[in-house]
C-alpha cells in the first residue's frame, strides 16, 4: 500500500522484554531489525516495551530494561 501511494509508513516496534505477550524477542531482533531498516517506504519512529511488574519486582524490571537497552 505504501509503495502504491508513494508514502512512507511510520511505525513503532514493540519489544518483548519478558512479559511474553506481544513484540519482538531479543534473539529474533538481531535478524529482524536489519531487515526493517532496509525496507522500502518504512520509517521506524520509535520502540517500546511493557514492563510486567515494575512496581513490584525491581530485579525483573531491571532485566527487562537491560533487554530493551540492548535492542534499542
């Protein structure tokens, strides 16, 4: 659709940092991110993650943040 309309698609990439619901997991990100960067008519405008228990489990939250930081 973007090519046909001659427009770029803006998108945010969801990172699965440990919650296990949606998003790209760390291992898959190494092969997916370079492909996304090379895609014609795409523009990644941001990345995000959901920290599962940020208010209750600070160790797990730090692990999730570390994963997100590696990918970002």
